[in-house]
């Protein structure tokens, strides 16, 4: 999966705040994503992240 910093993705499960869109903040063996509604950050293993991604909403402008 070709994910870059700043990309916005939609995950399969909703966050408890009600949002399902997340921005990629950190890449590596683990991927840190930030909820776009409440700004909470979550660190996910790359394999788990790739299974949970439903769609790529937008690419980083850079």
C-alpha cells in the first residue's frame, strides 16, 4: 500500500467520537494516525493499519 505523510484515509471502524477519517502523521514499522474530528493520535502496526484501511480519501498536497 502506497501511503505518504499527510494522506487522509477512511478506516473500517469509527472512532468513539464518531469520525472515521484519519490523517497519517508518522510512517515506519508502525503508523501514527490522527483523528480529524477530535485530534486524538493512535499508533498502529503497519499490518493492522493496512487491513483496517477502507479507502484513501485524499493525498497530501506536497
